[in-house]
C-alpha cells in the first residue's frame, strides 16, 4: 500500500527519495553539501527536503547499514523521529552524523548516508494507577 506524501525541495540539488528495490522498506537520504567531519565531531547536514509526514505516521531516520564501514560515521542519537507537524517551509530535514574515527571524514553532496521509513503510530491515553498487577522482572539482563 502506498501513501501520498507531500515533499518540498528547499534546494535544487536535493535528491528526491526513491526506493532502490521493489522490496525496500526505506528510502535513502543524502546531503546537499560537501563536508569534512573532524574526529569526534557531530554535524548536521542539510538534505534540501521538507517531507510532510502523513497523519497517523512518523518518519524514522536511521543510518544506512554501510555508513559505519564505508564512512566511519554513525547517527549519534541512534535514529531520528520526524513528527507530523514538522513540515513548514523552514522545517528542512537534517542528517545528524558523528565521526567516530581518528581521522577526518569527507562526505560529498549526494552521498547516500541515511535512510527514512514511514511507520504507523498510535497515541495512548495514559491512565495513572495506584498499584501494579505484575511483579518486577529484575531489570537489565534479567532473562540471562
């Protein structure tokens, strides 16, 4: 099932997302700027895209699997979450990257560094309770 998604280019060099194979569940994202990322440095690179997330979904931004090996970079927060109301004319997607190597890393315009995936969401009505029906499991590593 395909869902309609509005997308706005803030820069003519921005690459429109595309799925690279029929079975791909995520699309690649690339910066519109060259950058040298120093060891230990976190940068935010412009994609030139505003992607309007449809109601009932969120957009997850994650590293491509080749990012650590090919570039020596990672997404420092693990993955990014793009909310449905982050789609104004200045709400450009940025790729946040960390150089975890001991050498500067150069990236170029159009390098496919991250990937995006639309995921359905559900919101909760939180109900505060005074007691819990279950016993504690013991925390991290409690199942061996």
